[in-house]
């Protein structure tokens, strides 16, 4: 009997950190791996993996497809980068549970925090749900290219229970906290994989107000975590500010006590901030101490800069708040380019104060030769000094390149000293997991969702003496993240596991240049980025991408958490 699919003759890395097995086949039937070995029987369909590496599909633990997954079947750009499972509902924002009267507020929250235009959300969301279980059922009714998991967002939960009192940042009563606990447990039993919250001042609604969760007390957060304990499953994701030693100590203390009380795994966001370049190390020490004490508390870290793309097609550029630019900001691109090429306009803008928080020092030329491991000599100040110009003149001219479609790369975090030393230390920690890609969010400013491709190509191939061994790197993208999210059926290539795989031409693997696509509801646009080197990406035994192009197969489904299987 022929197998449904055989991936033939590749070097198989099973995701456990074991060395690759050369000239090895993977046989699949009914969406499940049935055999891994040499000389397996033929398949009704075969993928030639000779000269390629074969890995489990990648698990991205930090995405924001909460809206997109309800209206779109291809979750771009994740599928282009080997991701076969995406976990959404991060940073405390999402769209369920929800009462009809609060829909607009949740849109304002998502628009403000994750830079997804309100017009896109208004047109795209169908709101066929109220409870979180209803929302999961709506997701379950749409086929996707990859699997999705959902977490309960604190902002939606708090507004559902407290209404306007949540928006006014009032403290939850004991009754409010008890109701949130019960609803969180109900959501976990329905299939949510976790709960997320945000207590950072950076996150604001589209109207400029703080998130409803900003001042949530430790008691409220603990009660919700106990709701997960009541249901017997789920993870916690926590976003907050760690900008001072006192804040780091206080916030981490809250997180540690929540984990001690609930026993539920928790991840927090960790990166190197330009304004406090050494604060990350203090926080990592605390995380590692908790991990060494046996607490399931880990840091989510990114394998490169958190990068903002500045350009005339996006929502931000170095001069977007200049007095002379604001009157033309909404004009069509071609018209703006023509106006900006006028020498008088150029002189006026460059002579004005630049009210932007983005300093030139961490801006880089982003052309066809750009690499994320950008050298200091590619920075705008160094280019300016070399050419006898000002940084403003260099930035202005770069914006106008390619008829205004060019970008400037701003390293917002993880690149303070123009190197990846801090990033490598974070990645090497046993108390860290890969994340922070924000796929589906910040649609006109970020495209960090390509991080799996960068991580594998840079940190397992191009990083020289700093490189990680390839088996260990693959494990970080697969088994480690699957286990961290409580997904025991994926992340490893062995018989009985879900048949999610990547077939990769490892030496050709790289991120392509980002581009702006105009394909969102209501005519919205978003940054996307493809990759080179993925021969095939397979979800549930079906090839969904071949050489970077979608095949049309949509085997991806909602993945309900393990607690749902027990209820």
C-alpha cells in the first residue's frame, strides 16, 4: 500500500536537538507521520528532499492574526517562513469575549496597540460571536494554510466584565475578578491555549487612551491565572515596562508570585532597549533564577533587532511629523514624491525641527544589499559623514528612491551597540524561547514575522564563531516552542506526531526584501516579506507551499488546547 505522502531522501532533523539523519524518508498517512527511515515504500505523492534538510514545522508563539484569521485563509507572511502553527491573542488584545456595545472599543484597542487600521477591522470582522468559545467556533469554521491557536486577551475580558469601568481604569472588585476567573476557565475548557495581558504605557488605544488593563492589580491577574489552574491548562503571556530597576523588580515580583500561585507557565517579553541598554541583563538574571528554582517562567526573545520600516508608503518616516510634511501626508504616493522632490520643499523640511523619537544613529540604508546584521557604516550618520552631507539629507534622499517605495530600517531594540551580542546571550539562555515576531500586526511599520528564516540562516549558518549548532537551532523553532505552548502533538518528526514539516535548501535560505501589498479589507495595505530556500512546507500531510508559492491546499485548522480535550 502506498503512503499518502513521502518526503524522500533528505537529511532529517527531528526537532529534539539530535543530529541529522542523512538520506532519510518521512512517510505520512491521514495527516500523521507513520514512519521515519530509509527506503520507505512509495507515496501517492512524493517530495524530493535530496540535498535538502527536513525539519518539523515551525511554531510561532507570538502573532496577532486575531482579526485576519476570521476573514483570510492565507496567513501571510507566516507560511512563507516555514511556520505551520501560529499562536495569536498576545499582548492582551483581541476580539472576544465581546458585547455588541463594546466592539468599537476593541477595534480602537487593536488599532492603537498593533497598528491594524480601524477601517480594515471594521470591514473585515463579521462579529459572529460573543463568548470566547463562540469566537473559537468562528475560527473553526474557516480553513487556513496553517494551524492557529488563540489566547484569551485581557483587554476584551476586562471590558466584557466591567464595561466602561474597565476603560476608565477602575480597580476590579472582588466580584469582577471572580467573574474574570470563571470566564477564563470557561475559555480554556473551550479550547483557548492561554491568557495574555499588557501593563505597558507604550500600548494605547487609537484615541490615545491607555489600555483598559494598564492598572490591573496583582489580585485580578492572580485570579485570572487561577482560572487557568481551575481548567487544568493554558499559558500566561505578560507584556509590561521594565525601564527602571525598581519597575523590573516590582513587575517581575508580581509575575513570579502569579506563577507560584497558579502553577501555569508564563512568558514575558525581553529585549534590549536603546534608552536602557543594560536593563535586559538584570531582567534575564531574574528569569533564570526563577527557572533554576523550577518555576515555568521564561522570556520570549527575538533573534534580531525589533525593526521599524520607515517610508513614504507606511505610517511613519523620519519627517512624518514635520510641520511642512503634515499637509501632504495623505496625498497619493506619486503626488507626494513629486512635491518632496521640489528643492524648495526639501530645503524647508530639512531646516525644520524634526519632532520624532527615532534617532538617526540607529537608522540604516535598506536597499537590495541590506542585511539585518547591518554594519555601523551602513547607518545614516556614517553615510552622511562619508559623503559630506547631513543625516537629514541622506534620509530624505533615501525615502525618495525607487519612486518613494524605498524604506529606511530603524533598529528600535536589540541593536544598541550595532551588534548581536545581547541577542546571542538571550538566545543562549535555557530560560528563553523564540518569539516577538508580531505577525499580523504593525502592518505598515514592521515585518519581524520573518524571524524564523533569519534565525535559521543567520544563527545556524552565517554567524561564524557565534553560530549555534543546526540541530539545536531547529529545536528552538519547533519542539521547544510547541512544548512551551502546551502542544504535545507537534514539533517533532516521529511516528504518531502531526505531519507538519519543512523541506529546506539550507544554503539558499534567506529573507527577501520587504514590500508593501495592497490586499487588506477596505483597501488597506501591509508590509510583507517572502523568503528563498523553502522547497516545501507541509501542514497535516498536505503541501501548502512549494518553492514559496501557495499550492491552494488549506488543511490548517484551529488547534484547541489540551484542556478542551478533557472536557
